[in-house]
């Protein structure tokens, strides 16, 4: 049985949810670039202090950690701790042929939890708010791989 | 020929090994949360100093690096440097139809190497011990992609 | 229709490009190890200051950030922000059955952009040079998932 194709509605849900979260993680990189350029700080490497198109007025303090820029990097790191795991877990989940409604709830739920986490982190909401959305996303990934293991090992 | 499905025993090995390492990386996040809450330190963002359910007695030192919490973050970073690469390499390896025993040795070997790396890092074993398990896991991923490249390019 | 197999030339392109970038990310880890050992600095954990095969003459400064070693870690982090996303985006892109030439341009283009980014970062080229190659790689991944979303949602 071939489930990993776009004619399978569950795979299509995975393709949509997976594409959105890949887009999310790529755009997080651009948010860091935007914040770095607009605040003219939070540079990563000593050679970035060269005068040039990106940096018209270099100064050594530009290499210091700046919360405005570093916040976007922390959001990115949080993505990297969750999104690649979701992408792999989701593909394996499709391969065990789950109910379509369950795939929709889990995968679109993950997308929404991560977007809410993004908003909570970007707007400096309380640790409790951010942790709630992190937990939802994390639990969804954990559920998916436990479901796969359960079926594979039984 | 369709190899990426649960009727293929090699894919089943990949699904089991892949699910375990996804679970491992997700639980590493929860180990960081546990250590952060139990030690009441190693917070990541300035807004986490707000008084609340998670932080009943805030103080500025909570934002400083704490080895107990940071160790779990370093273990997580090491996972991110290895596990997503394994997940992709493993899927490609299944697609070139390797012998089942070889897939079992490599994929379960990777799982065991990463679990041993986890124990060595968490219990502060010597750099040599940790490096040995890192090397085994890394060599397995490198072998898998070289095997895929060899077949694809020949 | 089963597209995720080595008889599909587009999947073969993905397998080759994916294997090369997995290899790249794994070798970046070994570049960090090489720089750490050859400079005898940039260690990550307090227990690495134990005398042993890896560290024959320990001193506390070995735990300080060293640009030679940290540069390789920053290159690695940049890989982790791009390569797992490419691996997932590429697989989804194969599943929507694109033209072979388009897959070749995008996937081999990504490989070349990341190798050029590696050279630019390792040889401390200007921020503008590094940013150019980052942008090419990033735009390719973004294009692939937007293409998938467009087809899946239309």
C-alpha cells in the first residue's frame, strides 16, 4: 500500500502542515535579518564589522547580544527543537494510515500551536503563555511517534 | 517499486528507530524544562522574570547561565546536530533497498549510540566517553548517505 | 502514483542533493572537533577539563569562547537553520511531481549555495558575500514549499 502521495488525503494534510511550518522556520531567519539590519546590532561574526552595504557605520558594540535580535534567534532555536521532529513524526504518522480527522486535528493543531507560540514569544507574553503553546506542540509530536511505535511494535 | 511503507521490513526498522529518536529529542526539551523549574534558574528570556505560576520568586540571577540547565540545552543542541540528519539519511537509505540486517545494525546502532551519548553527557563522563558515542552515531549517518550517493551516482 | 522511489528521476535528484547536504552537516561537526583539538580550546563542558587523551594539558581558559572553534559552531547552527527545512521541503516537492529540470535547478542550486556559504564563512568573507549565498539557499526552500502549498490548496 502506497500512502506517501498526494492522492492520499492524510498525506495532503501533512504536505500542507509541513509546508507551512517549513515556511515558518525560514521566515524566522528573515525576521532575525530584519531585526539585525533595522537595529544595526546583534551581529554574529567579527568580520561583520567591516564597512559595507549591510553595515554603514561599524562599531564593536554591534557584536554584543541585543535582546531585540536575540529574541528572534531564540524563537528560531525553539523552532529547530520542534519543527524538524514534527516533519519526521508526521511522515511516519502518514505511513501508519491514521484516520483523516485525527491527522487534521494533530497536524493543523501543531501548526496553530507553533503560530501562537510565535506570537506569544514575539510580543513577550508571560512564560506561562509561551509554555502552554510549546506544550501543545510538543505533546502532538510525542503522541504521533508513540502512535507509530505502538503500531510498529504490536 | 514502493519501499516507503510499513509492509517493507526495512521501512519498519526506520519507523521504529526514527520514532525513538524523535521521542528522545522531544523529551530532551522536557528535561530542560524540569531542570529549569526544579533549580529555579537558567531562564531564557527577560519576561520570564515576571512573578507567576512558573516563577514564584523572581530574581535577576535566574537569567544567568546555569550548568545544570545549560547541560540539558547542550545535549539538545547535540541532538539537533545529529538526529534530523539521521531521519533524512535513514529515509533515503530505505529508498535504496538495503539488506534488512544492515538497516537493523545501522539504525538500531544509531539509537543505542545516541542513548549512550545521553547517559554519558547527563552523568558528566569524560570527554573521551562522550566523543566515542558521538563518533559511532556520526559514522552511521555518514555511512548511510555515502551508500545512497554511491548507488545513485553509479 | 508512487513518486518517492529511485526510479523517479526527480526523487533521484533529491536523494543525491539530500545526501550531499546531510554529509555537509555531519562534516561540519567534525570540523568543530578538528578545530577544538588542534587549537586545544573552545571546549563545551566543565568535565572536558579532565586530563585525558583529548586534553593532555587542561586549563580553565579552554572553556572560553574561541572564534576559530566558535566559527565552525556558528556555521553548523546556520546549517541547522536551513538544511533540515530543505530536506523536508525537497521531499514534499518530489511528491507534487515537478519538472525534472526545475528540481535539478532548485536542488543542485541549494547544494551549491550552501557550499559557497561554507567557503564564504570559513574564509571570513564579507557579511554581504555570506548573506548572498544564504539568501539563494533560503529562497529555494521558500519557493519549494510555496509551490507545494499552491498545488495542495488549489
